[in-house]
C-alpha cells in the first residue's frame, strides 16, 4: 500500500492528518461493477431502505404530510450544507455557519421587531429586517476569507474564532432571549403552502380556502410548502454555480491542488474570500428563513452543532474533507438522509439518544465507503 | 565590516523587543489579564481566588493535555467533551451501585473510579482504530464518537441526573490537600475541627493535585521518552515516521486512547466535584481545550506543541472564565473573547513562526 502524504497548506485533510490510500485502479469485472454501483449510490439506496423500514415501524411516516414536513424542516440544513459544500470542496471548512445563522436570525428579527412595534407596516418591517440580516451576514464570511486567504490562518481556526465571536455578539444582542413580537405574517409566509385542497370541494392557492368549517380543516390537503420553492430555487442556482460556471470549476481546482490552481492563473486568494463570504451569506439566508419559519428570532443554542451536521451531510454526500470532491446533489442527499433518519426514528418512538448514535454510525459508514471506493463520487 | 550607525543599533533593540513580545506573548497576556481581573474583581488575587481558578480549570487542563497529544500527531479529538460527560455518569452510577450493594464508600469510590477509567478507554480505542486502521479523518471519527457517547450517556441517565453518591465523594472532590490553622494545626486531606474565630487556610484542592500529577506524568512521557519522540515524528511527517520503523498504526491508536483517558479522568473529577453525572458536563470545554493548545504554540498541522504551552493556554482561559464569572459578566462575552484570542494566537504564530518555538 502506498501512502500519499498530502502537503496542501490550506487543507483540512493535512490539518487533520489524514493518510490517504493510493487509489489503486479498480478492476471492472461484472461483479465488482455491481458493487460499484451500489457504493456510488449508497445514500439513495440507504434512503430507500430507511423509508421502507420506517413505513412499517412508524405510523404516519409514509404520508404526504410527513414527507413534506421532512423537507420543510430540512430547508435550513439544506442551506447550511450547501454553504459547507463550497467550502469543503476547496479543502477548507467553515465552523461558524451555525452561529452566523443565529446572528442573522436575531438581527433581522430585532430590526423587524423595532420597525413593526414602532408603527411600521408589516411588509416594510419584514423587508428591511430581511435585507439587514442578509447584508450583515456577509461580514463574518468576509473576515473568515481574509484571515484564511491573506493571513494564512488555517480555516479550522479562523472559522472557530468566528464561531465564538458571532455567538457572543448574537447573545449580546438578544441577551439570551428569543426575539418575539414580530409581524404575524411571517409565519404564514414561512409555513404556507402553494396549494390547498379540500377534496371534492375547494382548491385555493397560497392560503387556506376561506369559509371552511372546523371539521373540514382536518380533511385539508396541503401541497408544496412554499419553503420547497425557496429551497429549490436557491439550490438550483447553487448547483448551476458549482457545476456549470467557471467559478465552480475554479472551486474544484483549488480543492484539487492549490499549487496547480495558482499556476494556472486562478486568483486563489480572491476566490477563497468569495467562497467564505458565500458560505456565510447562505448561513445568513438560513437564519432569515428561520425567522420566517418559526416567527421568532432565535439564537443558535450552544449544543445544536448545526455546523457539524451540515459538514456530516456534505461528507455523506460524497465530499472529501481533503477537497476536490463533492456536489450539491450529494449534499442534498446527505441532508435528506439525516433528516429522514431523525424523523423516522422519532415517529417510530425511539428516544433521542439513539438518534445521536445513528448519526455517528452513518457518518463513519459514509467515510469508510468513500475510502474503499475513492474515485466514484 | 560592521557598521555602528545609530539606526542599526535602534533597529537591533526594536527587533529584540519584538522578538521578546512575540515569543512570550502568551505569558505577557496572562499576566496582564490577571492584573486586569484583580482590579475588576475583588478577591481575585488572593489565595482563595487563585485556587478557585485552578479548581474550576481542572477540566480545561485535562482536556487540553488530551488534545495536545492528538494535535501534535496532526489529528484532533472532538469527542473529549462528551467522553468526559460519559465518564462522569458511568462513575456516578457504578459508585452508587457498589455502595448500595454493601461496599464501604471508600472502596466503592476507588473501584468505581478504576472501572470508569478502564471503560473510558473504549471510546479512545474506537477512535484510534477508525483513524489509524480505517483511515477515517480524525475530524469525522471523533465527531461520530462525540455523537455516539452523547447518545449512550443520555441512554444511561434516561433523563434523570445521577445522584445519591456517598458524602465521601463530595469530601474528596471539594477537599483540600493541606489544611492549616495558623499556629496550631497542619493536617493533610482531613479538615480539622475548627473553633470559632480561628482562620482556616486551605491549600491546594485535592482535584488539582490529581490533575497535576496526571499532567506531569504525561508531560514527562511526551518530552523525555521515545513514545513522546515518536509522537512528534508522526506529526512531523508520517511517511518518514513509517520509514523509520515506527508502528504508526499502533501509536496513533494509543494516542487516542490517551486522549480518551484524560477525558474520562476529567469526567471522574467532575463527578467528585459536583457529586453528579451529566452528559454534557464537558461540552463547553472542547473549544477551550483546542484554543489552549493552539495558544500554547501547537500547530494544527502537527509536529509542534508542548504540554507546558498548553497549560499556559489553559491558564489564560481559566483566568478569563473565572474572572468573568466572579465579575458576574455574562458568558456571552467569553465567547467573543475566546474567539478573538484564538485568532490572535494564530496570527502571532504566523508573523513570528521561528520565534515562538524555541529549540525546535
């Protein structure tokens, strides 16, 4: 076995001391080809298997409502995972996304609250709050990027420092209490659906059909949470960015080999700064969306470990912490796998602690598969 | 030909000053910080105050030492926080079980601790196997272990914190090494009967003694034994270490076992101090331990770092947190401060790389 030592400086892999096995060429006999296919798409297969299992063990798992619920809840994580995808492909890591999300949640909520309580109209307060939240969320990423690209601070440390700083600032703003008294429309938008159907009777768009009796509400079928449109649009844009533009190409290049990227004329410093700013912006977007979803501005709790979940999802989706590999689709699958697992276990009545254990196991499996079949993703 | 122009001499002094600042910035920072807090918080720079810092900081010291070993090999251990919590729960449960089955408090505590430390090696062993044999990146492997130990801890408690520990545990955990009634009594480990009006001096909490014995032993191992040298070698260049005949796989596994050992020791000490077991007892200290190691001069790429440096880093953080706590300041500020210190530490390391690490 040959051991290749990875000497990339900006590289989380070297930071973390990963010894990468030399990828021997895999013989493509018939049988191993089948194994390849399984391994390559293991996350999809896993999702399918889990779905089947949980539909037996959990009442109500296999329902339109539940699936939409899962996707609805995943929105925030999808954004965070997308953010990490870009960063991880360049061989870096961003530990601050969880708290940046909290910061933008709290900040945008605060602005909305102040304007709304001060007599502003709902649309105005919501709009201004959103803009402020998004604008401010560019800042931590910019700082991260400058520290990493220009001052050669290891991404782990730079984003860890920003992790602490953003958390502290967030808590200072909200003093430990979620920010409430926000415009009520927020929750309607955030949790609204595209189509509401009362079977055989009424169909309406964007809000519940007016004038239905209470007993009939239970029969109401809701399709396409608005959050799906949101996620799909954002994720599609990001997917396109990563896959089809020069920006995306450069991202992979930097992750593959920073020296080669520099030599081929890519402005690596500028690109990295952009990457971390993008990551932090997406985290900010997640934070603002969270306000729409929950109706309050909540800081990220200490133990939530959102960033670690996002990173886990990206790795499950096939990215390598050494950089150069990964995809938006893979990360999406990773998030769905994790969220599905969590939801399924919850509906099946399994206590929370097993969920932690399950996530840990899946992560290890993901990485081991990645080790065994390194060229497939 | 040497030139003695005035400019040159000035430059030399300035440069020497900068070198001094760069090399000893951590010590200077600690001193400044202590002075600031001694003004801000009454009673900070007293015998009692200083001991509080150490008493509170035992977890940081132990976890920091754990991370030192791992980080020198170029890895990282994210699970130490929850292994600590796990150990606190396991030790509490075992001791309670032993006491209930008739063993004396002293014996049950001793056996409980020994068993816990043995069990606490398991997470580290698994980490080591994952990292060394299955080539899982340390970040991922130890993160998974974090999740798994968290789950197991919660499973063990089922929502009810462990309690009903014998009083002896509390006495040990909160007791001191030396008790002095000036002019009358000196006693070790046992609090003497005190008559009203007499002052009782308590010196060096027991838990601090345990902590530092452990740390000193392993600091010695790191610095003076072949094991320590191999650790640095692996961190410096794995390939070269392999070719030099070092059994890297086994060594790395041992390193993570050591880390886990320290984490469980921290858990045991937590149990002794607070007479309970909590799953997230150590969660807050993970960040601190890594920051302390970096402040102490280690590089996340491996190959550099010392236990002494880490202890310095731990002190800085322990002083900071204790000071903020005494002052009644919110923990919010702590996060900001720690984040800033971390970045500061690394920047300094960038600007003065040759100077920080004497004798490297």
